[in-house]
C-alpha cells in the first residue's frame, strides 16, 4: 500500500498555490521521468470536483518534458464540446490533446468478475458474471504514467464515487457499466449511498485488481466542501491503491 499525499481537514481551504504545490509533491513522490502521460479527469458533469483546474496545472507541470494527453472519463456520456472543455479545463491545453472514450466501440475485454462473486457481494440479490473492459488507447498507447483525477463524494450506485469507478466505468465497457448500476439498484441504493464498502465497490475493485492494475496508474482525489464564500477544496489525497481512497472518503464523510 502506498499513499503519496494525505492532507485535509474540515477547516482546510486549499488556495490555487497550495493545489499546485501539492501536485508537485505528488509528482515528486511518483518519481521517474515519464515521457508519455495520460490524465483521466471527469467530464463536465463533475465540474465542481476541481479536477479541471488540477488537470490544467498538471499539464503545465508535465508538458515541458513529456507528451500529455487527457481522456475525460465519460462513461456513457456524450463527448465534451470545445466550449465545455474550455469552461472546465481552461485555455492552455491544446484541443488535440483530448481523447474521447466510446464505451461501445473503443474497449477491450480483459476478464470477468464471476457470477458467484457478484452473488456473494450482493447477498444473493443478483447472480451474473460481469465483464471487465477498458479503453483500448488506455491499454495500447504506451503511457508510462496514468493519473486518475477526481472527487470523492457520496454516490447512489457505488457508495462513494471515484477510485476504481473512474476506470472500470469512466473508461469502461457497457457490460460492467450496465450490470454495476443494476447491482446497486437490486441491492438497494438506500444501503449504498455514502458507504465505502458496497457490493458495487467490491465488484469494481475485484475487476480492477485482477485485470487492470498496473504500477504506472496513480490516483489523485479531491474532497470539496461548503464555506461562507462557496465551495472550496478541503482535502487532497494521492496514492496507487485503496488506502488513499479510504482516507479521502473518511474526510468526505465528515
């Protein structure tokens, strides 16, 4: 287990300078000299995650010495328009650096979460296999560093959003997208919302850990919260496994 950055509290307010310095520390902790980098932020439906600003900062930090591409984790959403990209990510990143994900045609099947696992996780509510597929560019383009960036926030299907969901669903295929959502509904969203360990989380974590996890994949999590002046960043966490996600989720709970 490895957590590269862990800083946040109910009273913390990240300035833009603090965000940039935190990203520098995270990149230093990851180390190496990557030459081809993929950023996996959310799309505009998660505008308030602050992932757009962080992605822009990362591009500025990394692009002088590396090729940097961005693939918004669309899931089943439509590709972002130019105006949506500029609204979320600002003016600095060239449009040809943005890659689109198509959950129907641009994925490769890697393996299957067995039906007996789904039955176990759901306490018998459903029992079917769940195919694990992810974007072919993510797999084949030769990235030596992949940074998944997004907010930890309560979510009705998986409990707490992000981490393996950003990959297995955000740039995943239709079988896991559809069946994970049905799994959440069958188990009961009232039993899932805001919880860290849920049937859907267990299924996605199994799929990621068994078929996708690679040493070049890293996660950066934000925790946002209200203040008198509006929404602010209360925490930032980074790591390459579930430990950083759990730390961020516990702050989000609070």
